[in-house]
C-alpha cells in the first residue's frame, strides 16, 4: 500500500499549492528511501538521459514556438475582426466567429492561454458592446480557446503519444473528427440560444460595408494560417514528415507568416524563444518529477495493485472506461493536464491494453476529457486567463455560469465518443 499512500500524499500537497515538479520528485524521494533505500534511484540518471534524447518530445518546444510567433503577428486580432464582419449579421454571429477563430488558432498555435487571452482582449469587449449576454460571451471564449487541447497539432496529444507508446501522427488523425464534432456542437448551441432568446446574442446592425470587400479581407486573414495548418498536418498525415520534423516546419512557417504580416523583428524572435524555453522547461521539469514518481510507484507494487483493482471492476472493459473517465474528470478540477498525463495515464495505460482497449481511442478519450479540465471550476486555467483580461463588469460568477453549458456539451460529446466510437471512425 506504500504506492497508494504516496499517491494520496502527492495529490494532497498539490491541492495545498506546492510546485508540481518538486512535489512529485520530493514525494518519490521520501517514499523511495523508506521502501527500498538509495539504490532504488541508481537508474534515475539513465531515465533522465532517455527523456532528454526522446525525439518525439522535441516537437513540444517547436509547436510552442510556432504558436507564440503566430500570437505576436496579430493573427488572432485580424481573424476575429474579419470573421466578425462576415457573421455579424446573423444572430449569435459574433459568438460563432469566436468559435471558428478559436478552432483556427487551436490548429495553428495549440497554446490555450494565448488563444483565450487574445479572444478575451479582442472579442469580449465587442460582444458586450453589442449587447451579448455576459455568460454566453465568456463561455464561448473559454470553450473555443481550449480547442487547442483536442485539435491537432496538440501538445497533450504529443505527450499522450509518448507516454502511451502510440505514433503521434495516428493520434493527430484520430482527433480531427472529435474536434470537428465539438466545434459543431458549440455552434449549434449558440444558434439555438440566439433563436430562443435573441437578446442574448443579437445580430449586428448593418453598417453598409461592401460584402465583397469583407470576404476579401477575411480570406486574406484566414488563408495564410490555414495554409500553414495544411502544410504541418498534411506532412504528418501523408507520411512525408514525422511530427518532430513537421513541428520544425511549422516554426519556420510561422516566421515566414510574421514576415508576410510585416511583424517580424529579432526582438519578437528573442521574446518567443525565451517564452518557449520557459514553458518547455516547466513541462520537462514536471516530466522528470513524474518519472521519479512513477518509478517509485512501480517498485513499491502500486501499479500491480491498481491493475488488480481495475481488472476486477464489474463490467470489465466498460467498467474500467467509465471509472477512468470519471476519475480523470474529477482530478481535472484540481490538477493540470500535464500532471494527469505523466502520473495517472502511465498507471492506467497497461490496464487498458490488457483489457484489449484500442489505445488510440483511449488516448483521444483522455485528451477530450482533459480539455474539460481547463473549464471546470475552481482551478480551470481558461477561467483565470479570461478573468485576468476581462472588463471589471464581468465577474468570476459570470464566467463560471457561462462555461457550464459548454462543460455539459463537452461531456455529451465525450459520452457519445465513448459509447459510439464507430461514428468517429474508431474500430474498437
């Protein structure tokens, strides 16, 4: 039971706000010394070396760099302005344009915080100005900003692919349809709300702008990032390049877009590089702590105990899947997706494989579930990102109420993906 006690202590310390990487590493060190002594960590340097030489994980800093460069080219601002003009005449049009821009930013940047902050600064004041309901406005921004978790190229899919031993390209392909379905669910919900209560999402007044000119401006804003998405994902799906190689291609492509938008400067490159190093160091520090934790957990027999419990659940495969999804959903209320990916998933993956569950399907289920963790109070990161840039009249409770319907939508899509995987193209 040492492993189980160690797991409970780590979760408790996280809830008290201790740094994630040091919590996992410190707890592993203390319980490892108690269980077996210093010799338990003799192979730790080799594990660290293996992590540092992992070519799949090299894609993470490159995709982060690509997202940061695109963020600083005013891509989000131009997309939102042009899409807002196109759909503004439709009830809920501004909210729909926010969802579509969120999807494009997700596929071109994959950085949730950047997407939410950009749309919070640009889209939220416009929606409030034209009388949009505060809850619908904030919920739409938070939900669309988190699409970067499921729509490729997604950092979480790269991490899950490495942790679960699945080709990242397969995960990217498998996640496309669930991502599109989720976008469709968001748009359908906005249209229904606008139809039932036009005051919540009114159409924008016609200002007499030339329609052809609006379409031209919109295409100018949409086509360059769309071309980058097609090049990056297309090179992976066709087998021309590995995810690591395509991530480098994406970084170069983002710099070329910065030149096209006349936003390139060496200062911008330096700032993006520095932020990339900061985020990447955070991810890898957590990974090192998680590696020590999982090693101690395994040596103390915790994985065997968990596997025994999970395989004895009523309903076998379905009992395991339902319990797993519920546990990840609840943990997402309190801890970040990176910790869940590095700590919880390695424990669950062998059990899933032993039960004959498709690992690609299981990984996409987890990614869809982890996306919800960005929206769930009290520690949903998207809620904090938006609150930090929202006008004073938007309260925390407005944001909480606004995201609730979108959390329900995500849960419904997750349930459909769980019970009817064939609809999404999975063979299980």
